[in-house]
C-alpha cells in the first residue's frame, strides 16, 4: 500500500475528502461472509486505517453500568496495571473513545475517557495488535493482554476473550483458567441512526455477571480543513 500523508485542504471549504485509507484487517479476521453480513456503518467504522497524525473520535455517554462485589474488587486490583476496567458506575456522564494507528506494532491505540460525577475523568489506554494465535490481541498494561476472537451478526461486531496472558519481552505466559477474571465480550452494536452501543460484559462461571457497561456513541466530525491524500 502506498504511504499517505495529510495536508491542509486546497479544495472548496467544506467539501468531503475524496480519498480514504481502507483497513482490511478486521474483515480478514471475520471472513468474507461474516463481514458482508454486518451493517454497512459497522463495516465502515472498522475499515478506517489512519494515516500518521490522524485520529478518529467517538463521543457519547454512559447509559448503563453495574458490577457485583467481585467486579469492584477486580477493578481496584487492576489499578496496578493502569486501571483498564471502568472504576465507576455513574450514568449520563460523558464518554470519549479515540483511535490512532500504532505504526510500530502494526495495530491501533485505543484511548477511552469516562467522565465521573465527581473528580477527574478516568482515562484507559490499550493497544490492539493483529498478532498471536487468534490473530488479534489487546495489550492492557504491565505486560497483561487478552487474545481475542471475533464474531459478527446482522447488528454487531463482537470481540471475545479467548485467553489472558502475561508477556515480558519474548516470553509469554498464558494464564490458567482459574486465574482468569472471566469471559469478556466487547460488542459494537449498530443503532441504524449513526450511533452505536459499546457494550462491555464480563461474566465469571462461578461469580456470575461481574461487570457490565453500555455507552452510546456517535463519530465526531473530522476537521473539514484536513484531507487524506495519496
């Protein structure tokens, strides 16, 4: 693929970009049939490959959030690796997700900011990399990561935890099932009106529903004075 760059627009103000970068990595993970069955809006969101210096931003609010005692304890323990799980259950607070390209690892950086009723927002960083036995991994911090499998239906693209691992340089240790926090599913559910639900659900075979959070998001318009060019 030819490298792309970004420059100020010279065309008429407000005109839409005439060229985009296409990302086939998620489509390849799903397979042609499953990918084609997704809503067009979901395929479009997960087909964007960002040039250096660009980001896509989704803004919205948290509409559902709950956890049991095990979920609260897990969230506090995860502070040791950068707090990758939401710590609060405030509803109606602002939420922002920003995606940028991770050029060094060939993946994507995901930054999530969750508002709180009191105090500073919580900021969560992770890196999705197209690697590992399932083809997709999410690195959380402190060397911890999740190998993810991907599925789709007529409304949603879903990421499922296949296993958890700890990595240190070239070394990698797969956590045994009894140490895993549970089955994690992240769903991107289209609402057919330009919005989508981001649903985090963590379920443990013994502890039940550990955590669930739902945010409703819409893509924030890009700067009309920038365009992606070849």
